[in-house]
C-alpha cells in the first residue's frame, strides 16, 4: 500500500504541476485548487488502464478520460465556485453550460488533454514504477 501511495503522490504532483503550467500558459494565471484538481484528474485518468484492457481503442480511453475530468471539474466547481464563492472559473457564457461549471466546449478540451495525460501517465508508470510497457490501438480489431 505504501508503494501505491507514493506512486499516486508522485503522479498527482506531476499532473498538478503540469496542469497548473498549462493554465498559466492559457489564461496567464491559475489557482492552487487547480493544481490539486489537475493532480487528482491525472491520477484518475491514469487509473483507466487498471480498469480498461490495453486493447481498448485509444479514442475510447480519451473519451473516458474526458468524462472523468468533466465530472471532477463539476464537483470541484460546485464546491469552490458555488458553495465557497471563490469564482475561480465561470462557464455561464458558454453554450450548453451546466451551473456555469462545465460545458461541452471544455469537455472537448478535456477529451483532447486526456490523450496527453494517458500517454504521459503510462510512460511514467513504465519508466519509473516498472509497470507494463504501454501499447495503444486506434480501433477495435
């Protein structure tokens, strides 16, 4: 259990720092809660390969990752934006938004970002934690 906790901590730290950097590049700023959320999302998306077989088509893995991130974004948004009133983001002006916390456009971004997260997580797990060598399929055989 200790090894898993260490591994997940390392992965969460890597994912959080990278997501915070992405936000800094895209928006010019970030919030500490986004670093935490980015880390949690990175670990959650990385756990897909513990649930889905390697033969799962990569686009389906990306879609699952996007759904995971969107759900975590909704939960976090309800807490930090609606309950605590911190106003970290607001998608109220975006088409199809739900409570101003999630919207189809950003869900699409999360699907695309999941591609990088899946590959990077798999690489880290393989290179540093001795897990199975990654392999991907675009389509089901």
